[in-house]
C-alpha cells in the first residue's frame, strides 16, 4: 500500500525556521556551484542539495553531509 499525502491549503515556511534556512542556503549554493544547467534542472539535484543543507543546519560535519546521498 502506497503512502498518500494530501495538502488542503497553502504551505508557509516561517522566516526563521530550519526549513527556511536550509532553503536559503540551497539557493545560495546552487548560485555559486559550478554545475551544468541541465544538472540543476533535475529533481534529484534539488532534493539532494536541500537535504544536505538541512543536515548542515543541524550541525552535521561536512564529511557526514557528503556521505549521505
């Protein structure tokens, strides 16, 4: 049986939340990163980068962050 998610209203992220910090960091890194534009257009790129930024916000070491893909 597949998990199902339903959203019935707008989603807001508080400006000082961990998710917002991870999102802002993700945008900055993607702007600085020397990646091909075709790579940046993939869902995997964005989800991996956001996940890594969220881990960074939880004080994980760079080594641990880059191990998790």
